[in-house]
């Protein structure tokens, strides 16, 4: 993919450091089977509108009838603003792009509008607004036999742009959003003790699922932190939520799934029925092995409380900030490295520490006592530290955490779908509002092994985090590493396809940059490419300081660098060989292809042409 020259000079020039990184990854790549697995086959090139083999009107009409009239022509509303005239309605459109529900209800849009020098949200030619597995199967059969590019979108939250593809046929699962609770579920064909579970349509969003399972059902289901993320996409990526260290990966909670594979077959898969395919969809990536239409996830008893701790501390000098980083790591290691805690600790270039943590199963008074000595030490050194946002500790009954009526009564916590007639329960975390319609400039992540918390290594980690913060903000996502998880959660992750490194990681460190809603060709709303490239360079320098202390590199598929060269080893490690074998079994022609998806090395960047 061609990129602007400033990025080519920065990213495509192999420095000595980059050569060493690639060399270090070669043993892992070999272990993953990248050099030993036979080359996968690939089908013929896809057809585009205007080509001789593109379906005619009669062909599309046959598909429309096969899916009960649910075939839609797709056009991005942004296209009407990109011709240089920008009608007055475009002002209202760009306001609406801040509403994740508006984005999700438009088949021609995605939650992120693009990534500078990587991808731009592009509408499909047609979409099947699927309401059943039969609709999905009809769309898949049509795409396979007509050699069409196929795209799949549920929540549409992919940072890598995998839920959109220009000139494609879109399988849009948004309408498949049912939620059914079970007191005693046994996977089909398995001999197992009945257990509580929930069956969810593939197009459902986590907010309504939490409301059904927790607010109304009194149970917990492991999902994502953002309320408008799609269920199916998160599970297939691995799936972290705020309390993953207590309840494990969303992928590990998957008991059974209905999936339509490339041959149009509707399959029910679980640990007893087609276990290889079941394993692959538990962390092997969405839009790769088939289209999920229904998922059944285990549910758990609720703890008494969920709660939060937040604060912002600014150091008055870089030296004091360095000490603050070391103190925070020590406090974390001694008191927070356990299944009760999740979410984020951030270190910023302005010498600020931001704490935004959630906890489960602890009482508010106990949490206050736990943190008090840490904050007392800071207030005792006013010459070094300023509490810019005083500490806030809050606990609520667990059943209320995702209750829309309860959350709307707490000022500033949630925002609402502001479209006329929108359901009142359409809410999202106010802090996530900036993600709606964003244009990414950079996004990188790396798992940090638990050994970095030990004596001696902790000082090296503090040095690296301080060095990184001189370039860009870096955040420790504590819930996205399982070294402090319950034994059951850690053991269950071994039955998923996610990188094995997650089990020994105490956190996922993330650095990212983004801009407001923008689209190429729209006057006044063009992406700021120069700024994006400067920020991408800063993020790369920050993450290089972190990677420099890691003997082995791993990254989370759902939150990763679009430009990663060694993505197979980064995302899956030694699991990649088996994933490729499953791909070859169930999709030998490569009907399902997404950026940095299993088997995508056999296709051009746009997914239309097989590579030699």
C-alpha cells in the first residue's frame, strides 16, 4: 500500500534497531510454522463493479429474493460531502459522527473513519442486512460463486479497518441482536454439567447484553469495556473487559457458536463438535474463518460490588516524575496485582500520572484504606507533587454497573444516543465519546511480562516507562494481562488461540494517537496528515523505549499497529501454524480475508488479488 513520502522515509527505512527486531523474531516465526507450513491456496481474483463478471441486475435480484428483500445498496453519507461542495447537511453529519449508535446503524460507515496512510472507511456496493443464519449463508454462497470481495460487520469497531471493504458485498449482522439467558446450558453433543449461560446474536452490542445479563438477570458475562463494541468481534479477537483477571477472556467463556463457513454450511461448533474450528474462533480473529451468527457464553455469579478509583498527579520535575513511576509500580506490585483490579494507569509527557482503575469484590472503605498511604506520601511532598484531580473512590452494587437508568443519574458518566426517537437505554461511557468517528494516527501495544515487576527488573521498567513518556503518553492496561488472574482464568486461556504470552503478562502497554472525525475530500474536514505523521513518529519512539527491554514481543490483535511486519508472530506466536491449518480446512479458497488476518499473506492489501 502506497503511503505519503514522510511516512515512507520514517517507517520503511530499516534501521539497525529494526533489523535486530526482525532477526529476534525469526526463531518465534519458525516456531509459529511460518517457514514450514505449506503455502496456502488462494482463489481467483475478485470482481469489481464495471467488470464483465460483476453480477447483473437479475443476479442481484435473485440474491434479494433469497434474503427476504434484505439486500441494500450501500452509500456512505460522507460521499455527499466529498465532492468539494459540502452541502449544509454535512455540518449536521459531522456532529452525528460523534454518536456511536448513528455510526453503527449506517451500513456504509464504521466506528473509526480511518487511519492516516493506512485505510479509509469505504462502503460496500451492497449489504445483506442479515436476520438469520440462512441470510448469511445466501450471501456467502453468492459471494463465493460470483467471486466477490466479502466483508463482515457487526459492531464495526475494528481499528485495522477489517469491517469494511470497497466494492464488496457486506454481511451486516447488526439486526441479529437477541439475548437469551439460560439457567442450565449444555453444549450440543457434549457431556457436561449444565451451567448458566447466555446466547447472543452476533450483531449485539455489549451495553444491551450487560443490561440483560447483569441488571435484569443478576449474573456476569465477560465482555468488553466499551458499551458499543460488538459481541462477535470482541470474542473472536480474544476479548478483554475491565474484570478479565477475575473472569478470564471473553473467548475462553465461549461455550458454543453458530457459524457459517465459506462453503455456505451452517455449523454448530463447540469443544465436542468441530473443536479445531471452535478453537480458532476463540481468539483467531474475526472475519477469517466464517461469519458467526450466534454465540453462547458462560455467565458467573455477581460479586457484591464493582467500583472505581481515579486520580491525576502531576510531578513538578522530571526527576520527581521518574520517582513517581517507580513508586506506582511498587504499589501496583504489592497491592493491585491480583484478580480484583483492572483498567488503566497512564504516564504522560507533561509529567502526569493518571489513574483510572476499576475493581470488583471489594468494599469502598477497604479500598480507601488501601490507597490512603500512597496518596498521603504525595501530599506530604508538595514541592514535588500536585494532586490535580483529587482521588475519588466509589463502589456501587454490582447489579447497577450497567443499568442505564442508574447511570443516567450520575452526572457526566454516560452520554446518550441523541437521535430523535432513540431508545433511552442507548448510552455509552462519556469517556469513550472521542472514539466515535475518530481517525487514527498511530496505535501500538505490547505485553509486559510479570518478571518486570520483580526486584531489579522493576527499576528497568520504570526507566523504560519514563523514557517512553518523554515522547508520548503510554498506558498500562492491567486487565489485559493474565499473570494476576485467577488460576481458572489463566488455565481457560490456554484453550484459546490468543498469544500464549498473555498468561505471563501483568499488563498490555498501549500508545495511540488520533484526530477528530475527518474524511478525504471534505472541505474543512480533511485528515491532518502532517500532524498524524508527527504523532505516529512520536508513538513509535515511545514504544521503542518499551520494546527495548522486552526479550520477546507480543501484541494484542484488537489493539495493534496496522504496519506491523511480523504480525503473525506478534498476535499468535506458536499458535499461528495451527490457525493456518484450520483456515486451509474451512476456507481453502480464501473467501474471508482481512488485514493481518490468518492467511491474508496470500492476498493483496485490498483483498482482491491472490499473491504468487
